[in-house]
C-alpha cells in the first residue's frame, strides 16, 4: 500500500511583530546559512493551529491538555450523577485517573489561606485526553464507585479486567488533536501516541535584525504642571518573510483516529481531520504581542504536495539568504527561488512524475509559483485535498475515486505515485 503524506509549504510576510519571544522578551531567532534568521517555534504554531480547531471541529472531536485532569473528570462525573458532592467526585476521579493512566496525582497547596476547600488533585505533568475519553472514564467511574464510594471504586479497579478496560478507554477514541500532535504519558509509555504531523520552526528567508520600540504611557490624571511619562519601556520586534513547513502522515493519522463509525464512509473522520489541520495551519497565527503590533497577515503563497514515501521540505531553497528586490521586498525573490529550486529537486530525486499538487497564491509577486501545481482558492484546496485523501485511503477495488470526481489531471490521487518517493 502506498502511503499518503502531505507536504505543506507556506510563504508569509509579517510586519513588525514579536510572534514568539524567548526568556528575555526578544523574538526568537536561529542561524541558518551563516546568517541570523527570524524564527517562530513549531510549538507556537502548533498551539495556534490547535486553537483554530475550536472553530473548525466539533468539541467532541477535540482533547484537553492539562494537569487539572482530576478536576475535568470530576465535572463529567457530577454531570452523570448530580447527587455526588464535588469533593466526592474529585476523590473518585483521582482513583480512575491513576488506574487508567498509571500516573500519580497530588493535591497542590492552597493558593490562598482563605480557600475553604483543598483544590482537586493534579497530575505532575500535562496530560492529553480526548473529550470522548473523559466521557467514557466518567461512566466507568460511576459504574465502579456507585454512590460516591471510593473504597468500592478501589476494589473495582483491583480487578485486572476492569483496570485493563480503563486503560483501553485511554487508547481508543483519540481526539483529532491527539491524533495529529501525539501524546506522551511518562508513567505508561504504552499509552503514548505517535504524532501524525510534523511542524518545522518557521524561518525567515533572509537575514533579520532585531529592533526595539521605545514607548511611553501618559498618566491620564496628570495636571498641566506634571510633565513626563507615567511609564516608559522598550519592546523588541522584527519583521520577516517566513518559510513555514509541515508534513502530515495521513495513514498514521487514520491509525491514531481508529476506524470510522460510519462503515459507508470509513475515511470520513480522517478527511475531516486533514482538512481541519490544513486550514488551521494555513490561517492560524501565534498571538505573541498581537495587540501591540496588530500583525494580522495571511500567507502570500501555499504549496501542497502529495507524497507516497517520505516528506520533503523545501527550506534548502533559502539556505543562501534571499536579497532585497530592486523595488524592495523579499516575497517575489523568495517565490522565484522556490520556483527554480522545486523542479530541480524533484527531477534529481525522481519526484517530478507524481501528483502535481496545488498552489494557493496572492498577488503578482507570487506568479512564478504557478508552475508548481494547480491554482486554487482555499476552499478549492480543502475540497481537493479531502477528495485525494478519501480516494487514496480507499481499498484498491473501491470506486471511491469516481465517486468523489477526482482525476489525475487535477493534481488528485488519480495520478500514479511518484517513482522513488
């Protein structure tokens, strides 16, 4: 079976901003090609992508990553049995979390002496569980701890079959974000989930220098006799044309999500997850200092390719930093560099006979990218990639390709896999 791997390449210009800062407040950077580049960490853009899912997917398809896992589960338990007190539900939830994940939970110190009750127990590290997993664990908690009896629940989980069943609940019904970005459970490595998505640190295609904004704030209550600022300070920032890259292993994503609940459309959950990731990654933006700089841009160019063997980044096109164009700007030169680099790379490694891919671009400066794939809008890109995913995941004897209307002439999966890829 040929694998289905999506490569997502993005060029995006960002004006003065501080999207992702280090411990000193300075925009993150990295040396590449012997020069200092602006950098936005993969963690920052993955977080922004996950936040975008709230508008793209149903809450039941998403997960919660928190140390306050006992409190979250206790809310579900009370929802199933309102007669339980909050304290009783927390005690039950703590037992279930320990049994299901093998992780210890501890009660943190009170934040204030005025707190009447002890806070709910917390895990010692962030835990990632799906909405459906919380619901299933809550139901099992009620089953074993009827009436809020913690001792009964402990005895319930002493039964190896019940404990194994609790653990199995954490291994099934993964949310889209867990399936995409993975999960690590330090105390039970068999509960780990390998990520289906890889996200690179975004790098500027050119050398970047950090600048500083000296600002002042005036006290509104100052009289005319009171001169000077009420506050002064500095904020570091830079501006850049960024190359962003992500790769998505669609087959692993399908494995992580598990079989679809609709036998007639088994690939539908995977299609929905792929298009949500694609739209979320393309349109999201880390929010560091966003109110200060208002750097609300969208990508100038997006290139999506389908691979059958391994992902391929185009970052090497910018190992030699792009120079400023004759009329200023880095975007046009970056597109021309990419348009020259990609065919050379794909011809040299035998990738050029594969699916043509898709190109979403804005403005005359991106015209040189037109040869890299079929020109599409965002809506057309999502629909085309979704169709490609469904067709490529279908059994070989299936006529799914005909049902979706895709063909090899439009960059869809009807084209034979690229040789050597």
